[in-house]
C-alpha cells in the first residue's frame, strides 16, 4: 500500500508549506513580501484541498468497485446454486 502513504505525504507536505507561508507572512515587515507569502499560502492550501478531494474520491471509487465486485460474485454464486438445484436432463439422439 505505497499509494496511500505517498498521497498522505503529499497532503502533509502541502499543508506544511501553507503553514510555513502563513508564518512567513505574519513576520514579514514589507507589504509586498507579506502579499507574496499570502499568495503562496493560498496556492499551497489549494493544492492541499485538491489532494484531500482526490484521496476522498479515490477511496469512494475503491469502495464502489469493491461493492460491484461483491455483487457480481454474489450473482455468480446464486447462478451456480440455481444450476445445482435444476435436475440434469440427459438427452440422447438416435443417429
């Protein structure tokens, strides 16, 4: 399960960068530097939001696929059981 770890790490990285930019903006003495840091914070926060949304959608998709697979598996089992319940008819043909 290397996938989720990487995604979580990306999310953590984006959040850390947003926090760092916010902290830099708080201590900046120049207006333009403070504005640049605020823009940077907004960009990192947007990336973090996208990463969270992507992870949520990925998990929902996995659940949907698992439910579909389980449903198909249940249908297969039901068909096998109904085939077992039916008597076999042996047909012979005269040649």
